């Protein structure tokens, strides 16, 4: 689907109608600066795996920011410590992640392997900041879910070097592999309290 200014504006309007904070930035650099400005000094901050956040330099900026407390699961020395840090992320002041799919009428779609990311987005941190390129926008929720399953998931499986069948097929094979990253499918229809989840749309093609 060709993403026009009209479609972007429609999506932003519908996100706001559903209680989400919705912002538009023309460039990745603007999006990074906006995201950082939405995180107050003194916050405890965690983040989920997000190619988009890495691409715009947001993850690196968070790791280098001196006025926040970081809950960084990548610093864990064992699987047990990593799981504990992911649990602590639910109590963070702010949480940063990406979005797998967005519908024009304002729904968000995310797929998760262990559930830590969608759990934090859905309930936990009082300040959730999601960054997404406009390439994530689809006509409807069904199309957004299809995008998440058949575009984002296979590419993330390849990125992570997992043996799941979608990495070869290039689409979801509905596998039950122990290494599946598609355990939890969450559709975010409405944001309560209003403004808790903030979506930054970037006028570039970013992430998967």
C-alpha cells in the first residue's frame, strides 16, 4: 500500500480518537529527539527489542543518557537474570518499544515470543513510547496482523538466527517450535488511561 500524507493524518487522528498519544516526525533524528523528550529526568527506563528504535539511534541514546536509571536486559549474565530484568521492566517508569502493525483506524498489533514486551505495553509502566515507520500502516486490523505474522516475524527470525520454518518460507507457517517468537498476539484497540501509550510515526521506512 502506498502511504500518503492523507493516510498518515487519518491514522494519527484515529489513534488519538482511541486514546493514544500520536505524533508524527518526518525524520528518524526528529523521532529520536521527540522520544527522549517524552522521558523525564530521573525515570527508570526499560525497552523491548526493536529494530526501529535501534535504527533511529534511540536505544543507543538511552544507554548513554546519564539522568535515567536503565533496566537493560542485555547486561544480564544468565538467562535467569535476564528474565528477572524483564519482570522489573513492568515496574519501570517508562518503556520503549516498536510496533509490528498499525491499522488506519487506529489499532496497534504486536506479536511477542515470551510476552514481556506486550505485557509492558499493555499494563505496567505509566509511560509507554512506541516508534514506528509509516511502512507499518495497513488498511485494517486483519491486514496489520497479517503484516506482523508474514513480514515482521520471518524477518525477525532471520535476524535472531532461529531455525523456525518461516525463515525459509518467508511467511508464517503456524509452527510450534520451541524457538517460536509468535507466542502472543495482542491487538491494542484503546488506550486507558488516555495518553499512556504514545505512538511516534516516522515518515520513513523503518524496522520490519
